[in-house]
C-alpha cells in the first residue's frame, strides 16, 4: 500500500512508546472473548430449551390434551333448562307458561336438565357503537299475545299469478301426487320436477303478470306420497313452521318459546320418510294417535322422488307453497336446529316491521358465491366437476365477481327461511329449487344467482348471523363440542399408550434383556396350518410377493411365537435389485408388545437386505434403526434389529 493512499484514506494518531501494539491486541482479544462468551450463553440456553422440548414434548402435548378435555367438559352442560311435560296423544308435550313472552318453560318436580344448547331461551346480543343490543327484538309479551295473522294486502308485485308447468308445457293445477322413478336421461329432472329444458330455464326468469314455471308435483305420477289425513291437515294451515328428516335423519327437537296465540294459530309440521320413521321408533319416539309427537305433526312421506336425500330435503324447504296451498306464511327450520322463538313474533320482527316478503340469514363465513364454490369442493360437499359446470354457467350469464350486490351479502345461510307466500316469492322459490335440481344440492351457490336474475324481488331481509342464532338453538355446535371431547380423550389415551415417556420408568426399573439381542425369525407357512398362514401371492417366478408369516424367537418352526410379519418384499435372490420393500412387524408377547414399520433402504447386498425402521408403537414407540433380513438354510428369514429410541443415549444392537 503506497504512502499517498495512506495519507488520503486514513487518520494518523500519535502514540507514545509505552502504548505498545500488544496492549491494543489484548483489548481486542478481551472484547472478542466477552462476545464469544455471550454467544455461548445464548447458544447454550437455546440448546437447553430445544433439548427440553425434545425430551418432554409428549408430556406437554399430554397436558394440553388433558386441559382441552377438562375445558370442553366444563362447557357442555352449561345453562341447562328444565322441561315440564303433560300427556297429549300418548306422547309428552312441553307446557308453556302463561303470560310469558319468551315462552319460559315451567319448572316442576319432573324437571329434566338437558345438556348443551337444547331448550336455551336466553336472548342473543351484539355490540353496536359500544352499546349492547338484542339480535332479535320481539314485541313485549303482552303484545305478542295480541298478534294475529295479517290479512292479504294489495300487492304491487309484477307477478300476479303462477302457473306450474309439466313436461309437455301443459299447465297443471297444483296438488300432491304419487311418484315414478323415471328420470330424464343425464339429469336429475324426473316426473316430480318436470323436464325443464335450458330454454325454459332462461324464459322462467322473465317477469310477467302470469309466470309459468316448473315447480315439482307436476302430475299424478311424480310427487310425495302423503296420506289423505295429512293432506287435509296441511290444507288447513295458515301459518306453518316446518322441518324434515329423511334417510334416518336427525333427532326431532321440540319448538319452544311460543306464545299462547301462536299455539292456537301456527302449525308445526315435520316431514319424515319411512327410514326415519323406523329409526325414531327404535329410539322409542312413537307417533300418537292424533299424528303428533309433542308439538310436531308428523307427516310420513313415502317413495321419495330422488336418490339424493339432500335433494329430497329441498322439497319441504323450498316448496312450502306447494305443500301448504292455503298458507300465508311459512318458517323453515333445519332439522339440526331447535326453533326457540314465537312464530308470530318472528313474522312481525323480520317481515311485517320491515315490509319484507322474504327473510334469510347472511352467510357467516363468506360473501362471494365463487369463494363458496371453492369451499364446497374443498370440504367434499360436491364434486369439482359438477361445481365447475354450475359456476361456468353463472359466469356466462354474468353473475358479478364482486362479493356484494344490492347492498347485501351475496351468500345466505338457509337453515332458517321466513317468508310470505306471494306469487313473486313462490316464483323465486321455484326457480331456486330448479337450480338445485339442475346443478348441485348446495343451495348457497344458487341463491345469489336467482336473487340476481330475478331483479324485481327487492324487499328481502338478509338478517345478520346473530339474529339466526337467536332464532334457533343449533345442535351442530353441540356435536362439535362432543367431537372435541372425543378427540381430546383419544389424544390423552394415545399419548399415554404410545409415548416413550410413558414407558421410561418401566424400562429403567425392569430392563428387557430381549432388547439387548433382538434377533427373530420369520417362518415359512405350513400348508396344513391355520388360515392366517397364507402362501405368498406371486405374479411369476422370482417375482415380488405379499406375505403373512409367523414371527418366532428361534429358527425352528416350533419356537415360541412372538408376533407376525406381513408386507411386500422381493425374494432373497433378487435382494440386490430390491427397490420397494415394506414389512410390518407386530409383537404380542408377555414381555413386550407393539409394532415396527420397516421400509427398503436400497442398500445392495448379495445375501441380505437392509431396511430402515421408520417408526413403531407400544414398546417400540418412535423407534428408529435398521432391520437386516437374511435367509437361512431351512428357508426361514432371520431378522436382526438395530434400534434406537428418542431420549435414550445408547443404541440397542441386534
């Protein structure tokens, strides 16, 4: 380095002779040493933390699972309610307290505590602008008792009359009919729905004073088979709360929270098929002589028109105006929910107060039909192919990609549907039903499309999720809580059984000599042996075979059995070319039990094969190591195991 560069790029500092360079180097070394000590402390602390988690991770997971189990156990059973029953029609029916707007159930000596959400009447609330408000504001109890069904008013709807179409486009007077299994080829349309062509579908969205639509029950060979007694009962319903359970279905949850006025003016109808009827009978739920179970009038439907039970469930859900031809209002409640509010009060709060003709809940998780389609496929609720057909058509028709339109969420959660039976809402429900038949049974996908296409339907109340939660006690959450308890319990049990920590104390106090020299033998099958000794499944000379053999502690076939060996392996003469071997060793002996999973390691040897031990259970939990297979003179296989376990410093040789 030149002197000019030194003068231009450095600062000269004068030092005395006593300030030696050695002192400077010592200071540098001291600083570096301190830095290294700090680094060592941090590194050592990190290593200790890592070692702690590696050593005790199973204990931590065990404690977490146990805590989850305790937490979920305390959640279930909170806020129990009591039910007072009186006999009616040979079955028990809840008695409603007088002058109770929320329909509080009377307490008696026969009160029964019910777990979870069942029979809860406490109101749901939400916080708006820092103020807590009710999710559903019903009228005071006294005013609820004075409610009556509103008389028909002059409608400004552009649709004045609805004509239900058949296959050959001949108008058909609506009614309830029997069934035929005939279906249109390649579609789910049948003699119940009528064979709606695509051109008829497009035309059905055109708004005229007289609307012509396919809407089920189109002829005497294509609908539910319902008894004349049930038909007569349904024709007299002016306001109806309905549910259904087909194919075994869910339990029947009794409605609660109704006023005395609603008890006199509202029908509660549950649709069952014969499978559900038999299942409920086996549980002791018998329909009374009057056709009731509690508050529900049970309508047994025979010969359902669809093989898909979800699609059968759309009939009472969407076509209440066909099932109850004289009803003015209907409330649909999903079978996994318990309706817990006064029906007339709900009509007043969700329809009359806002001058709406349809009320349905917004979706709680998503707001775009395209996002919902992805979720449907991801959760395996429909195949990707059928969802893509539906969404491709909606894109071609121009359904907006944006997540909102008309100021509302694009998606609904249709476990509760409150509506007035008007020509326009009847057309809407028919169009919605036809989309479900034509495409997927996931009605969340088709609701936004039909609402968007039928632009004249404006007065729809898309109420928030908290209002829906106030309307019903959902049993889905209870099932999820029970599932959480089951999972937590399984986690505790599995960790207790499989964790090496669980076996550590026993291993220290009772050393197992057989592990010190784990040398076992796979015996060839005896032709006259029992059925669990299967000869190898071969595909030719020298080919690979699937085997199921006895595992013994000695080479003789009379040696003590200690377990089984089964899997897929290449014959010994081809071990050098082995590419894919899987062996599963299961042990069942007084001194040890469990299993080992062994896979090929692709190590070439002339007379033996080395496979990798990739895991185990029981006494062999989390084992790793090698399994060496070699053939003996008497055609048995000799297995030598070299194993090591987590948190054990010594390797256990074979």
